[in-house]
């Protein structure tokens, strides 16, 4: 992106202000007799990818290195996640080193109510489906998308009976960070060339507002958590060759549900997206996602401490572009000890009008924790 360096400088400056602000709050609490607490950790991921059509030519890389830092001094906290790669994650990424999250949080005197400000993840539908590679909402820019957000969050979860959680977020604009990824075959079918306008140099996201509410009921061996969410964003299109300046709006509404019984977890989600005034047609997309996760083993001793399996099946229907896509992931994840974990995941991504899949491969990931 043409303005990537400028936006990166703004993020660094803003993060510096949050760091100074967070350090000041912790200092005040320490002077009041409450010692602060600092936690530092991280993870390195080594990835081996093998395409099923070409198993004898795997590729290997250090996928990324993550450094995590958290500081606490009740009722304040600050969290930062710094990521490193040998190369850029995506072509639109501002750098191979970036801040994934950096925010401060104040737990107010109101029970369960907190206020957060800084670079933190958007709340839109199910937070994640347990996949390592990703899912279609993530690849279209709707999941694990960090933005400069002001957030009000209310968490009144209950160990049993009725509880609920809610989030309200406002973001002043894009930061160029998310997991959006589009193959050339898919991009050729999209009227705007990309499913995620934040990664295009022709568009700039302005104000975005989000809300998510998740009530829940739980008993001794089960829990049921339905939810609804909505997002409204403003996008400005820059004037360029063949394109006139314009302002459009993106609306996303969703419904979700998570059901847990003993150790079994079932989940599902529906998202409906509409983009208006940036194309002669209203661009509408419907996302369906469903999956299951099950821990097979959990323990503190032995060679394997934790073993889990999971799978997700997804479909996206692009109404105006007249095609759809299917996506499936299936995985086994094991935690060997405090330092080492392993993930094996199968990924298949297929467009409805192409015989050759976009992806059909196996990912092997070695996780090193510290």
C-alpha cells in the first residue's frame, strides 16, 4: 500500500502513547501499595506444507515468532503482542515486523464492565473455530482483525445458570492488519477485485462500529451460548484511472451458537455481508460455518499432555458475483509439555466453477512456547 509507512508510523506513535499511559497507571497503583505484575512469553512456529498433488516437494519456513507481554495492576492492565517473520505475511502487510495487538484496559467499579483502548481484535461473530490455517470469514477480513478500537465490554458469565457477554466497539479507520487472502482465480470473479477493501490501495476504511451480544445458559455438564452481532463501516474510494471517487458502506450481521456437552463442543455461525455504493450492484455475501472440537486426552503427566481433534466446514455464497466456495479443515493438535506442541491440519479450498482446488494440502506445525 502506498500509505503503509505512514500508517505504520501512526500505529507506532499511538502504541507509544498507550505504553506511556499504561506505565503511568501501573506506577500510580504501585505507589498506592499494590505491586504490579508483569508476564512475558511467546511462541515460535515452524511450518512444513505439503500439497497433495506434489507431496515430494514440501516447503518449510519459520512461520512467525510472537512475543507477548502483559502488565497488571488492579484495576488496570496492558497487553502487547509483537510478531516477526523473515518475509511479509501478505503483499499488503506494512512490514515483516508488526504489532498485532497493543491495548490498555480498565476494569470499572461496575461488575463485569471494562473499557479498553488501543489495537485490539474486532468482535464480529464467533471469535474462532479452532483452525490453524484460517477460515473463509478470516480470509475475507472478518476474523482476527485488529483495529485501533475503543471498546466497552460487559462480562457477566456464570458458572451455572444464566450469564451473558456483550461488546461495543468503535474504530476510527483501517490499519492494514488482518488475515485477508485471495487467490488470483477468486479475485478475477470479484467485482471489486478483493473481498476485503481494507487491503486495497483504492479504498480506505473510515469509521466502523460493531456490537456483539452472547447470552448463555450452563449446567453441570453442558452450556448453550447463542449470539448476535453487527458491523457498519464506511469506505472511501480514491479517484484513479477508471475509477471515480465514491463513498460506500459495508454492513455485516450475524448469528452464532456454541453448544458444549461434557468435553464435546459444537458450533455454527451465519454472517450476511452487503456493500453498497461502490459498484452499480449491491454486493452481498453469505457465510456459513459449522464445526466440532473434542479433547481426546488431558493430563499433566506422560509424553502427551493434551490431544485434541477438530474439523470445520464452510461455504460462502457471492450473490452478485454468481459463484460460491467451499472450505474444509480437519486437525489434530497435541501439547507435549510446557515447551512443545504439534499440529497437523488438512486444508481444502474449492471454488464452485473450478475443477482444480485453490488449496489441497497438509500443514504440519511445530510450536515452541516460552
